[in-house]
C-alpha cells in the first residue's frame, strides 16, 4: 500500500522516499507480521477452541502426545494473515514475483485449510483426498513453471538450474523445466508437512530457511552484489526479500504460541502454505538445488519416511512380516521413542537447520 502511493506520499514529505528501499520495507514487514500475529493469535486460538476445532491425536503415535489432545489446530490461519497483511502494506504489488508467491502461498493455505476442516470439523480422519491435494500442488507448480518459462526475467537462462559449489555452471533442462518446477514445489510442500509433528519444529525450521532466502533474494536482485558473488542477477527478485521477512516475522509470532507445550498447532493450513511458499521461492530465485542443502532437515525427515516404508514392504514380501529401520517415522518420532524430550529434539533440529543455512550461504564463495 505504501509503495503504491509513494508518489503521493512524496508530495507530502520527501522523507517518505525511504519506502523505496527494500531493506526498510523488509524490516517493517517483519515487525508488522510479528505484531499482527500477537494481535490475531489470541483471537484465533479463542475462536478455534470455542468452536471445538481441536487436534485429535493418532492412537499409534508417541504416548507423550496423548496429552496434546484437544489443542486447537488450523493455526496456519495466523501465519497466513500475518504474512498477507504486511505484504499488502509494504510489498510492491506490481511485481510479478511478489504476486506469484503470494498467490501460491494462499492457494496452498486454502488446500490445507480444506484438509483440516474435513479432518477436524467433519470428523473424517482421512481428510482431503490425496489426489485432490496432489492436484492442487501440481496445478500451482504448473502455473509457476509456465510463468518462469514463458515470462522469464532472464530469457537466456529461463530453463537452467544452478549447481551448488559450481562456479558459472548450470544445466539447461529445456522442456523438462516445468515438470521439474512441479516436482520441486510438490516435494517441498510435502517435506514441510511431514516435519510438522513436534511443537515448534516445522515453523522454526521454516523461519531459518526463509531468513536465509531473504539474503539470497536481496543479493540476487542487486546487480552489484550478484556480480561480486558471480550469481545470476534476477531483475525484480529483490522484492522477494520483503516476502521472506514477512514470513520470518510471522514464524516468530506463531512460535510464541507454538513452543512446547503448544497452545495451538499449525495444521495443514500452515504446513502446506509454508512448504509451498518455500518451494516457489526456490524456483523464482533459480536456486532449486540449493534447497536440498538449506532444507536438509526437511530432506532427512522425508527420506526417513521413504526408507521406513520401502524397507517395511521389502521385508514383508521377503520374510512374511514387515520390519522397520526406525522405531517410528518421520525420524523426529524415532528420537521420541528413544526417550528424548520433545523440546530437546526440536532445538537440536533447529541447530542442524542453522548449520545447513550457513552451509548454503557458504556455497556462494566456496566454488
């Protein structure tokens, strides 16, 4: 809003010129998101509790989670509101990157909201049909892929993929780029969703990832910094810094209520929105493969589920009974079964997430 009316504001006072700066708007987007979450959070928690929109704990889950039954869910509504409001205030709504990631985040949030509604309100534990959720993920992936393929900021590198640790080396995948984007968006969405099993785990890790991408977005949209680091200069991508800052602020705000013991859970409303936003952000910044490093914890969580299922099916076919590699998957539940306290697992996973973030940033110089 402020950016849209900048010309008018400048007629009032030249000091409003500060609104032009991405750093200024990013800082205030983060602060606004944090304040909005503090205002909206208690209202949403109260409303969800009053309407009995509460979590039902799986009987086959860790025993320590049984006490969480009755905790309000669908808390992703807080995150979505806390991201959209500051973007309307501080974002450049004429920027195609901003419009695309805002639409994608809301789109995935709505799919998650529908899933939570069916599970919690309609009491159907299966939730939204898998094919419906997959259709939603694929459709937004196709939309983003087509946007980047047909309207690229860098026409000569529209279908290229940057390789971490490789200086000035990319792979051009041509017509396979759109399916690749679909895979990245859907894969990231589901990876974040799988990690949402402990108080503060997914939202904390997401905040770390978006904070890292905030720096990457800023240098990618700054011609001098991008040339110095020898990375692609992507005109207009700097505006994504404001979006990243808004999500970081929203993550901190939601973490206020989601730390152990959680007052509210994100539900699929939040996890699908955050996962979708993270995947879309990676492809908009042409840093798809960097996501494998930055989201290393999410990757590990996903692999633990794949390994568990594949090994169970293999041993059942070979020995007549299924066996497991982990006591429970995703792997954060394995550590719970080992006797680790939930808070210890979350904080240690955050530490690992920070290490992956630092490793990701180091790839811009170690090449």
